């Protein structure tokens, strides 16, 4: 059955999107690292040539390491160029009526591919290769997530971000575009003897061991929504080293070897007195199941807070509101009012203006003797992500930040970025996932004093030469014909 797209395949000059014919995904999980190859095929069924732009959601912690396209039977491979040079070469090719492609990162979690001219009646096949680190789920499993949805990003007034401007109050009118429906999926989990169980809270899967100490994971049906697969190991807190052999260097008998150390430490629990601020997204993009999920998550938080702390609830959209003028003691009277307020929340505050409520929170210092913990519940449909993250980072001394990404297409750049900048942690709530373990884990983390001055020591045998890998992959990918 051919997969189809509701959005994500964009045609220049406002023409209708082209249909996505099929998608295949082949992935591998090894420790806390994943590799993925996705092949997407779509067709120009119109009588005219069109210029096509395809946007693909990529997790913030993942990097695109390979790009190949076959357009009208001609193979195009990626090549690194300076951004301005790459754009000039692409524009020249398009103006000459030639097929060309340009790939660039539009934001932290969206990869954009301009495919150039696609002749009428012809197919285009795109193959992307990704690598990246995996997070740990609330129940202790390594979390593999495959996004299928690219949500429009709300653009605040005055912004010139070309990604997906949505005027204030109109977010609810814009439907999230499903980038792809997977017609074939296969995941290999390495080190089967150390795995306790492989599960998926979002889809039905089959798990089969093979002779290479691996587990083959497949879907029982096509994927038409975000996929989450959890790999729980038998000893989740035991450190593990993964060795990857490299190719032999030309003219040398030496070959490079990479070692990655995976460890998920467990620390003794020490509770601190806290001031909790729950910042809930009530913008138009949260309508329907998303605001329902946010309400349920908030109620779980409220019922799980320990005595002796303070709290407040803020809702934000184009404007923001507070339940109480200032944080109040966590007692029966305030809890009953807060739960009633949470259960009645609606997505009725217009656009997604997150920066101003963050600034409002930091205008006052936390209560003396109480550590301020900011919890942000959002689908992440903002375009000024960098400004929000910088605001959190500049106020790190006054608060920590914990985030919950609600629903399909939640921006990993914003959700992970805020949590990282705020020395907190991020959780994502997909359809079908249990919220309670995520809420409990986030609260336990928030109640723990922040750990600082952490160091890791290790020894490397003298016969090994060690080099540090670059912090970021190269950007400005331009494509060349081979």
C-alpha cells in the first residue's frame, strides 16, 4: 500500500503538494546511539515541471550524515559548501532549467531539502542517513523515536522567519502536516543478550532474535503517526564501552578506532524545598487531544507534589495568565482550586508567545530557601526558539527548567533546548504513552539538588592515540551530480 502525505512536500509558487508514494526506514540501536536510513519516493503527476521543497523533522540530538537523491534517473550526492556559495550554485542551476538540490537546516529540528526542478511524470527518490544519541525513558529504557509530523511554527509579530509563519490567533486553523507514512520499517537492536525487553507504547511490534546477537524489530502495520520504541537493558546503570573500528588509512598499517562510553548513573535521593511554576501552553495549536493531555499531565503533577512546597500555574498564548498572583503553599485549599483550574483549561489564548511569560517569571527572585523549578508543558510550535532558550540560560542561577513535549510534532529543539539550558530534563508524551512514570521521574529530578562540578576520569593504554571528535557536524550541505 503506497504511503501518502498530508503535507511536508511543498511546491514553489503555491501549487498543490506532490504525493509521497512510498517510504522505507532501516534503523539500528547500539547502546545509547542510533543510526537510521530513510528512503522517500514521490512523483510529479502534474503536466508541468515543478520546483519542490521537502521538509523533514530531525531530532535535535541527531545529525544528517548522508544525503543522496535520484531525480529523473540522475543521481545526486551531497557535498559540503559555504552557505552563500551553495545557494548561488543552486539558483544558477534552477534558472538554467537543470535539476539540482540544496539541503540546509532551517531550525534545530527541521531539515529542509530543495529538490529543484522535477519534470512532469517523473519520480524523485531521497535517501537520508541520520546518526544520533538516544535518551532514557522514564521507566529506564533507551528511547528510540521516529517523528512523522512537522507542525507549523507560530511566528511572533515582527519576526522574519520564513519557515512557517502563522498569524496570532490562527494556529488552530493550520493542520499539522504528516511528512510521511512508513510503508516499510526495520530496526536492529545490537547486544540482544543484554536486553531485557523491547516494547512500543505507540504501535504494535514484533521482536525476533537472530544469530548475530541482535533483535529484529518490525511493525505489525504501516506507520502513520509518531513511533516510540523502548529498549530496556538488564543492567541499565552498568557502564558499557562500545568500540567501533574505522577504515585503514591509506599508506599506513594503522586504522582508527572509536570508543564510546555509555553510562546512566544512579544517585542517592535528597529532597529539597521547592517553588514549582507550571507554565502551560494554551495556544491554538494545542486544541483537541493536546490540551487534554496537558490537563491530565498537570493534574498528575499537582496531586504528586510533596507537602512543604510552594506552587503556581501560568497559561500562555498570545498573552499569559496566572492562577495566583504569587506562588502559594501546597495545601488542601490551594490544591483543590488548582485542580479545578487545570481541569477547565482550554487552548484559547491565540498564538504561542513563550518568551514573555518566561521573562515575567524571572522578574522576581524565588522565595528564600526554596529552589525554583519551572515546568513547561507545550507542543513547541514557536519559531523564536533561540531567544527562549537564551532567556532560560541567562537565568540559570534563579531556576531550573523541566519540559514536557505534548503530542506529535513537538519541537525537540525547543523542548530539549529549554531543559538543557535550565539544567533540567525533557520528556515527550506521544499518543498511547503512560504519563505517570514521566511525571514521577520529573518530580524526583526537580526535588534533587542540582549536581555540579561533575568529572569523569579514564585511562587509555599508551599504544592508543586519542583524538577528540568535533562538537558539531559540518553545515551548509550542497549537492553535486555523480
